[in-house]
C-alpha cells in the first residue's frame, strides 16, 4: 500500500511552532519508500514557524464549501493557503498512487476525527481538517495518527 503522510509525523520540523511530531512507524514507512511526506500548510505557502490556525465556523468540509474559514491566531484568514495545500496534497497522492494517508490528528489541515473548535482555547470538536476532507472526498482513506491500530492498518 502506498501512503501519503503528514511530514511532521515523519520527523520534519514543519508544525506551526517549528516542531515535529515524529512517529517511528511513519519514519520507517518513508525510509522503505512506501510513504510519501507532505506538509499541506507549507505547500500552501505558509512559513515555519507560523501563527497557530484553527477552523472557525465549521470543519474542513465547510471550508471547502465556503461556509467556514481558517483563521490564524492574529486574525488573518488563511483559508486560501489551506485549500491550496490540500489540493497539492491530493495531487501528490495521485502522482504516487496513494490509497490512504496517515494524517496528524487535531490539525486544521490534517485532522481526521478531531480538530480545534476555532476559539483558540484548546477545545476540540469532531471533524476533519481541510486536507483530510479533500483526500476523503477523492476516495483516499484518511487514517488518524492517533489510531491505536495504526501499525496493523498500514502493514496489513
């Protein structure tokens, strides 16, 4: 199985605060050539580090439909950058033949089951990030980085 993976999960320091969230399994998959890392936020034109961002008014699907926005902590609307990064991620997934993607949970880009609620208070709400939604709508299975069965799911 070919996979797209959030680059921060492979150890790349591209999270909003300049850190990574490395998962050894993801690093192994990248090293074996079965997983391909991408950071949608960087691909969308945002810098590292960058102000924290949250989806205000809904989920990633709502951002795609123009019913919600991605706002950074300084109040700047970065929805266009998030949509661009999601489309670049989909393009890469198609180029490498990925059928699934391991994505960083709680991210406004890569969240699969949970994202922050748009208040910048640390609260979560159910929903996908923008890239998670784009990939799911294209038939590429989003897999949460928090999935307790992650190893079994991707090595089956």
